[in-house]
C-alpha cells in the first residue's frame, strides 16, 4: 500500500499547523540529500551510519518503521542490510524522492507511505524498531507521540531516536529528549554522536542517539533474568 498521491492517510490530526509544515518540507526536498549526513553519498559517512544503526537492529529480516523518513536514505540503508521497512512522511515532494530511492532495491523491502508521523498509519504491535531521525523535536506533544510510537512495537522492540540541539537554535537537547522518553514510560539510553564521520565534518553542537525501551518490557526482561 504505497499510494503517494493526495493528502496523508493517517488518523485525523490535532495539529492545526500541519499544512504549513508540509509546505516547508516540500520546499526542502530538492536539496535535502546534499548535506553529507542526509544523502549519505560519501561512502565513509554512509559506513558510519551503518555502523551506528545496524547493530541496534535484531537479525534480518527485522521489521522497522521509519517515521519522518524524508528521502528515505536511512530506510534504504537498513533495507540493504536485509530488513523490511515501512517509511512514513507527510511531504509529497520528500515521498516522491523516497520512492525513487528505494525503487531499485531487490525484493521491494521498503514501503513508502504518506502520513503524519505523529499519528502513524501503521499497525500496532508490528515492529522490532521504530526509527526516527531529526523529527521528534518538531512534533507537537512529543510525549503523546512517543506513546503512539511505543504502541507500534512488538514485545522486545525498541525506539531508536536520533536528535539534536543544533547551532541553528532548532532541536531538543539530549537531556530534554531523555526526559520526554521517561515521561512516556520508556527507559532511554543516551549516546552523544560526536564522531565527525557521521556528519562529514567536525560538529560542536549537541547531537545524540537515544535508544528507548518500553519500561514494561525492561521490567519483564529483568524478572525473567532473576527467575533463572
Ligand atoms: C530533517 S528531515 C529528516 C528526514 C529523515 N528522517 C533523515 O534523517 O534523513 C524531517 C522530515 O520529517 C518530515 N516530517 C516532519 N514532520 C512530520 C510529520 N508530522 N509527519 C510526517 N513527516 C514529517 C519532513 O517532511 C521531513 O521529510
């Protein structure tokens, strides 16, 4: 189901600014892949993202949802490692590029779906990993959003969040992201992403990875470890 025409097919949204934000991202789409960390055209930068993300996934084929996928660079990277990805974005121009990027992948491992990442048009209890890079910070009511994303996870699943507080003034700090995850009943693990190989240059702002597991599944894991 990868109909990219028309408006997003997600649940009704409570976000009155949505149409304006879609227009903003549509305007960004043509040049979106130009920065090294966006298009991953430099093999060294691509390798750095592979080394960061692939070890966070279970054995292939895992089911992954990428929310706010942009041109689907990360979805394509993950699919190339044998995983199956549902990639969601609300910008028709980003979706068009995402679809073109994944079109040649053997076995069509990426479904590109139009929808609001805050209300993903995806089935609950279906994913090993919900991945989101550089989107959570801009969504209204991020705690509610994290709860919706958690509902997409199968038992044992994880949220993989890559965010930042950028020199432009946009974004959320690592501490803020951790606090949001905790408020959504997640157990977050925060890792600063300072390696210039990820960004294609030295950085001085706050960029990080948060891997967050639902508290209920962490508690279950501990219980089963103790009862052994
Ligand atoms: C900074 S880009 C990140 C793209 C991709 N995650 C990456 O890391 O290359 C933000 C993307 O999120 C999308 N986006 C922002 N808010 C969204 C929402 N509420 N629903 C769906 N997509 C959204 C934008 O259209 C854009 O493609």
